[in-house]
């Protein structure tokens, strides 16, 4: 039997002097677009669109702005990112379907997005302390096609949730996450009852750190018959055992339990544990604030050094 010989191909890193390197500026627009779609809006504006004229043209194409991701912020102030976001929305020319914002969003920005993007399917805001319940309601009321909503670590009342549920009949995913507390007698099913009453089409629900009890969980199981994924991590008032556990597992495909691992959770998952019978702070039930009041109090941003900066100049 004749033996076969094999020799490795030359390593790409071993290219000799004079070899031709690929010219990235001559890629087809479709390939360039596919590459740039892997970047966030900030990287596209601040870096990619400066590479060459052909990349600049691709960066201004409305198809590049169907999804806007502005989570990984740099060193500029909130005003900079808000103006950048507005311009990104303008570039979408009404084609925006998904937007993800962290830290800097305001009621005014949400209103601008809603007025310009009636086809929006997914709205995610996290740690945006300037957003109010009224501002969110006003914006969401203009987005009847909304299917996914995240309001993590943002102030949102139970009544606002009811209005949102009634305004968005297509809502399939809701994420309302907050700080996890182990605190005696601190129970509240208002959020759960609002969801159960107005969001029957939910398939994915994340209530990380919520104060709901078994009563609220049963209401959700009754009111959301299509639920497939339920995340109850750090919902320490839920006692997921016995009949409730059985019902949950029979009705929902994936259940994340209160004490499950938080390794894949994208935010700080530190638990505020004040469950000791001897309250070290000397607080009565009346003195204890809700997590929204506690978490969002006195969190205003310092004035930005870039408040006079106009990101529009990047495009002209």
C-alpha cells in the first residue's frame, strides 16, 4: 500500500514581504455591513465610520440601524450619548426594530424614539435613573407592535405596568429586574398581579429580585398560560416547594429558582441581606423604603465635561 505524504499549508502569519494583503476598503458593501453589524452603535460612530469613504457610506445606510445597542459606554457624558442615539434613530429612517440602552436614557429620549420608530419590537432600558413611569407609559403607548420590554433597575410603578400591558397586546417578553433583598416581612405582589392581569401573552418573564410571594406566583401562572421561561432568581419570598413547585414545573418549560446561580446575569447580583431577627439598622417596617426608593434615591449624574459637545459633527 503506497504511503501518502502530507505537508502543512504555509501559515497566514508567515507571509513573505511583497505578498498581497486584502484591501478591506474594497469589500462588497454586503460583507462590510455584515462585519460592522457585530459592533455597537458607539463603535460604529466613533471608529468604524472613520476608516474610509466606503465604510462611511455603509455606516449611513438605514439597514445598519435596525438594531441600536448602546450599553458599552465610554468616557463621554450622558448628553453626548443621548444626542448620538437620536442621530442613530434618525439614520434608521423609521426602520428601527430593536434598541438597547443603559444608564443615559431619559423620558425625552424615549419619546423621540417612540415618535420616530412605530415599528419597534424590542425596547430594553437598564439603570436609566432619569426615566419615570409616566415617561415610559407615554412612549410605550406609541409602540403597539412591541414584543419585548426590559426595564431593569428603573423606577416603574405597578399601575404603569397595567397600562403597558393594555397598550402592548403583542408583548411576549418582560424583564423587570431589581436589587435582591433578604428582608423580613417585606413582601409585595403588586407587580405580579399587574402582570397576571394585563399580560396574558407572555412567554418569557424575568423578575430578578422581586418581592412577590407564592400568591403572586400563582396569579402569574393563572394569568399567563403561555409562559415558557420564568426567572425568579433572588425572589426570596417565593417558597418553591410542594404543589406550587409541581405546578410551576408542569406549566413552564424553564424555571430559574430563587437561589439558582447568577453567573449568567448581566448586572451586579449582590444580595442585600438584612434578614437577621436583630435589625442592625434599627429600622421599623414603616422606615424601610421600597427597593425603587432605596436604589434610585440621590443617583443624579455629575455635570458632564462634554455637555457642549455635538456628536452630529461626526457625520458632516
